[in-house]
C-alpha cells in the first residue's frame, strides 16, 4: 500500500529525536518562533506539510527566469520520495543529512523523504560550507556543486550523495573519482518534484548519460528538446527547453538549453558544450553567450567573473574555429540563484549597463 502524505513513518527522527504528527507540529512552531533564519523557513514548511491541505506552494529557483510560486501536490512529493527510496535502496532507520536550504524543492524533499521513508534526518545550517558531524555515518545526502567542492575532504562518512542545482564541472568531476562516497548528478525541476533522472559520476559504475527513474517516460519534441511524462509526479506532459540526445528509451545526454543556443553565421552553437571544453582551463567562473553581429547575425562572447581579463589565445586552442569567442567581457560579480547557479540573463543585463 502506498504511503500517504498525512502519515509520518514510525522510524522518522529529526536531529536524533522521534516525533509523532502532533509533536512535530510543536517542533515546527518552535522553529518558526525561536529558530535561526534557516530554521524558521524549515518550520514554515513543516507547518504547511502537516496541515489539512493536499498541496503546498513551492518557489522555483529562478535560474532560467523570474522565481514563481507553484502549487505542488503533497502526494506527488510522497511518490517522488518512494521512487528515490527504491532507486537508492533506502531502508527505514537509515541516516540522512539535510544541508540544503528548504526554500526550494530539493531541501523540502529531503524532509519529506525522511518523514515518508522513516529516515533519521540531521539538519544543519545550509551554508556553502556546511558543518556537520564528520564521525556520524550518513547513508544519504543532497548538495549543490559548490558545497561538494568546499567539502571534498569531509564527505567520507556519506555513503550516497546526490548533486543538483547546477552542473558538475569537469574539474570537480575529476576531483571526486577516488572518493568512496557514491556521487550522482541529478536532473529535475520543481515541476517534476525533484529529480526524474540520475547519472553516476564516480567509481566503476560511472555513467555517461542520465538514466530516468522507474515510471518516467522520455521523448523529444520537434526542436530536439526533452519531453517528460511522469504521471506519479505530475498530471501534465512536461516539455522542457533542454536539447538532448536520446541514447535509449531511458537514457539521455544534455546538449544545452534551446534558449541559450547561438546561431552564428547559420551554425547552431550551444554555450554549455563550449563551456565544458573550457572548464578545466579557465579557473574563474565564466559563461558563453552572444551579442548581435552585422555579418554573422550573432557572435559568441565570453563573460568572465573577474576584475580583469587574463585570458589569451592559448586558452581556446581546444575549441573549433566557430566556437572561439569573438569578445571577452569581465564583471566583478555574477548574478546567481540561492543555490549558486549563474543567472545568465540577469548577469547579461549587468554587462549591458557596464557597456
């Protein structure tokens, strides 16, 4: 029988204490009234989860547009938790660590998974360098790439770690290869209630592509963009703006976002592919975009998060002729989401003001 959102698993613990529904409501109220800022947000979510409504309002991250509120079914969040639990073979009583902010779906889902699957969940301040009990063995945790980068030497006590919110750079991917922690990149969005696909990033079972979790169907539209059907998670057929290559009915590779694509002299270029080639060479944050050009229609540009431009021609020797940026601009600080993901459009507005 499928669990329902109004029941809390008997083995659920929060910071090593057991709670039934009424007791957890008191904890939520206490967090809202007396907690640190991040705890107040968690308390608000718990109070929403424990009320009589069958949905909650979730704010999107705003990485590809303005953040917005979405109504998300609580039962869909339960179904997502069960799918994750089944995929990673999670058992009641296992220990999990929450170090993500609960503003957004990823942090909320860590709490829901714990309540539904019966996990013992410890939560800490969700900073870019979270501090947690390095001697306690955790079975499951979720982080953003910046947290992983900052805690590479401190995660040996975490068995399974999922990464979302932004892409894992080539340099970070290289750095995790010899870790005993099993690390997975995830693909998902608020609309799919957390991830619908995972990719093993290290170890002997490292994968080149994302593989969808059970009961999720994928296809492509006429633009080559990913289409997702996940009836347990959403009643809608989701058409994304992510251009993909399908390697099987259950595996896909992300090429780039259709709204980032640059048509330069009739050639379609995806900034994400160029960025991947440069990620091991440029040691500061950057991204590829475009600006109008009288001859090409659009020309590639590179925006560097720096006070000055220290790049030269040798930086781009791994690129094809058409992939080399025609202009390089610098900005002291990029616009970013709460999870550290670059907001490209908002950052480009800063550049336009500077120019």
